[in-house]
C-alpha cells in the first residue's frame, strides 16, 4: 500500500496537478498534528485519464513484480476510476502505514468534494510520535529528525534521487506527447486545461516546532521563532529545476535546527564516534550514493568506511549505516 500511495503521488505530480499545502505541528512530547489541503485541477484529472490509462500495466509490472496489485486493476484504472471512491482508501491506508511503523494516528477530519471541475481533498490527523511518523514519508516529504552533540534537534529533508529520476522520465514522456499529434483528437478546451495544469504546480509545507528555531537552510524560510516554510511553484514544462526542488535535490541542504530544551521525547543522536580500528577515514570529498534495503536512496560525502558500516555526511550530519541495512553503495561522479 505504501508503494501504491507513492506511485499515485508521482502520477499527480507528473500531471502538473497539485496545488498542495501541508502543515506539520510538533509538540514538546513528540506528538502533533498533520494537515494536508490538496486541490487537483480539472485539467490534471483529464490528463490522468488520457495519458496514464495505457501506461498503468507496464508501471504496475515494474513496481509490483510479485503481483501485489492485480494487473487487471491496472488495465483500466485511470480511464474508469472514480476519484472520490479512490480517496476513501486514504484514511485506512494511513492508519495501516502508521501501525506498521509503530505509530498511532487519529483521523480528525477527511473531506473530499468536486468544485468547478477540480477535486478538493482536506485531511487532518493527530499523531503520537514524530520520530515514528517520519518513517511514513507523508506525501513527498521525506523528513528525518536527529539530535546533534549540543542537544539541538535537526529536522532535514532527505534527497530523493530515485523518485526524482522517475519523475523526470515521466515528465519527458509528457513533453513528447504534448509535442506530438496525439492531442489533436481532443477538444481544444480540454487540451487548454491540461496545459494550464502543467504550468501551475504549487506546493507549500509549513513546519511548527516546539523549540526556538536557530537556523534554516535550503528551501526553508523562517516565518517566526517556531515556524518555517518551504514553497515550490512553477511551470513543469519550462522550469527544469522544479523536479529537483520537489525532491530536495538542491546544492544547499534543506534543514531546520531548533532548540531541544525541555522536550520529553527521544531522538537518535547523529553519529560522531571516532573511527573504528581498521576503518578507512575519507577526507570527506568523495560523494557516494547509498541504496538502503528499505527502499531509500541517499547521497552524501563519505566520511568513513569500515568492514561492517559506512559513515556518510548527509546535509551536514554524520550518519552511520551498517552493512545489513545497505543493499549497495557507489561513488557519484562529480
């Protein structure tokens, strides 16, 4: 179910579709609130049905080789789907995902409606533990929270190279279709609405933390002493940097540092132990890509490589990954 939600989010992004605003509020005990306000424009709904119906089988075969999703489902999913019925699965899916990660959530409100041809979705939920919740990768946010040696907490967005590559590939397909004769059979008004949707991507994330914000970087902007936000918008057809921003592949790391004073929940400390005997310590200039067995793909500077672990600097934070967690890792050409 988690892979299905990821795939459907990518489909929405790649039809230019989303006007999305998310709010995450973290309390002193680690509990909090997550709100998601999503608008899928009419042109994006048209585009989903026209473009993705004939691509679903191949995508499903690639993403679900074990038959987790029946291929009959893929054949006519986008062409015949009832979006409001589909959205009914979201609350149950979120609760199941939270349970798998040891977290508890409560759906406070879930609304969906069509208005002026667009699909409007609003979700509000409470959670018991942000450390456990972050493993769910809500929407496209891949947040991680660690503690530094001074006791401050660092909330950062993991770079998602895998999904960015998928998004870029699908975007190129869409551009080719827009430049071909395939749209000639469509009503000109429908085509105009599709193009308008592609040109109007909007995403805003607001994060409220329980301690005073000391530093923000990357795509984050400080709003007040406890709140920061990230705002991404633009034309998917023209702005070549947009996909990189959506998946946080920016040169400067996107992170927020805030005071850990008087907080009552535990956060893992960023690894800072000395090198083990026999480990190779790097100068920190070699970039590596780490493929974890849980599906994540991370990039950072190699600090240290030992027989049973590697240590990588990711967005300025030294993190240790043991070999049993790693599928493979490779150096990234500069």
